[in-house]
């Protein structure tokens, strides 16, 4: 398959790995922002073969993982107390709320449906005009265009029974938050290729200038990851701090301007609470005032008490790169994919899930 199998070529991967080993002379900490990149690093054994000078740090780029507990509680509240048809991507349903997960609410009788697209939720609303339908709109900039389109589509159809519970978060403010954390000490970043396919990479220039760190837009296959690491290491060794694009087969500097226009039509930027990272200013999307009728929080006046995060879950420290998943005292003991304490253990992009499922690919890291 073009642009896929070529980037899984083991011989080419070994050549890039050798180039990395020849280039690196100093210890460097590089954060891959996206959870998909984390899984690629782990399941392909890249962590185990990189030279000891390079430490890969797993960042906050898993949207399910950073969705705060209180939003999960609110989704469950809508399904159970307001009797809505709650629609969600599959990743969200097993993430623990304060007392239960969305999946447990479904097992107890709530009408919860797992979908692949928010447009499916619009169709459900069209077919069930006597029921309120709420889509749990979670994601980074990548999923924002489709979620925005669902609102536009519902408006065109005149649907009064469709709304979204918004939990969109943005990557650049998260990078800035990590860099401002005195405990992180990150030297360079691999930016998420799919986010940049939508937004481009022009947003990263101010971050590079402010923090003097290289940011390399990177794809998700083994060769993508290795090339991204090589490009970052070359910058660090040469004392350069630039935005570079490894994922040029997909990403352009300006991004997908049509998708950006759709986002800008429906959403505006707002402060957002991140699980384990508290409030990050101007780090998320909310519906604009002229689309307030589609805002589930306003429509149903959701005002329930916000429970505290489980203090046993160290998701915040893991997503800032302060500790690795297997350094959490609960990892693989009281916290497993079957009985998770926090979101990173159940999300398909969660760092804890990657370490748990591909433990045989990871050498013990002190």
C-alpha cells in the first residue's frame, strides 16, 4: 500500500537507526506528542533499540486520556438522568468516571451507542425525533471538523433534538504547558502528523522561538518515527531550533484551510481543563454563541457537582513525561485494562495501555 508499507521497511529502518547512532553525542529528551506515535514506538520495539543518549517522553496527545473525569460524569448524567441517546466513539466508554464508566451506564440500561462518525449521530437524531440525541465530541483538532460539520448538518436539517457535549483540546497550548513545567525538561518535540494535516504547522513557530526547542512534524509508521527522531537530534546536536516537516507526504505548512474554516465557523477557542494537567488557558474549543442551541451543557443545564480525580492515578505526571507508565505504583497491579484507574490504561492511544499490551517490547527503564 503506497505510503504505508514503504514506511515499515526493516532494512531502511535499520539504516536510519544507524544514522541516529552516528549523529547523537549528548543526552536528549524528546517528547512525542501523540499517543498514536507512542504506540508505534512501543509496539515496534523502537524504544529498546534507540541509543541510550535518547530518552523518549510520552506526551499528552491522547484526547481520551486528557478528558477530565467531570465530563465523563456529565455524559453519564445526560444518559441516565436526562434520558438522552448518548453517542460516543468507542475509546471513551470504558474510561472511569467518579462512580462508573459510560460502558457500565450502558450495561445498567442507558441508551448509549458507539459510533465511528458524529454524522451517524445526526442520522440517529433524524430517525428518533421524539428523543434527544447527544454526541460526546472528544478529540484534538483532528476530529473537530467532523464534529463541527455534524452541527452544521443538524442545523440544515432543522433538527432540534441534536446537541454535542464538547471536550475538544488543542495541541500548541499543551506543548507550551509542558515547556513551562519545571519538572519536564524536554529538549525537542515530535508533533502529531494528523493534527498538522488539519491545522498545518505555522502555529508552532512562536513556540520554537519562545522556548528554543526543535519541533518536527512526524507521521506514525516506524520509519516516520525514526526519521522524526533523526531530524530532531540533528537540530539539537547542531544547536538549531526550527519547525521541520517529516510528514511532508501528508502535511503542508498552511494545513487544510477548508477544514479550518469549518472549525472557525462553529467553534471558538476557550480555556479547557485537562485530566491531570488542570486548567490550560485557551486550549480548547467551545460552540459559538450562534450555535448555542446545539450545546448539550446549555441545553440541559448540566450543573452537577464535580468529583475530584482519583489521586492514585498519575496520568498527569505520565502525560507530562515526568514518569513513565511502568513507574506508576498502580501500573499492572490495581490498574489494568480490565480494571482501569485512569484513562491512559484503556484508551487505544494511552501510554499506559501501550506499556501494558506490549510489555515484551520494552526493556526495563529505570
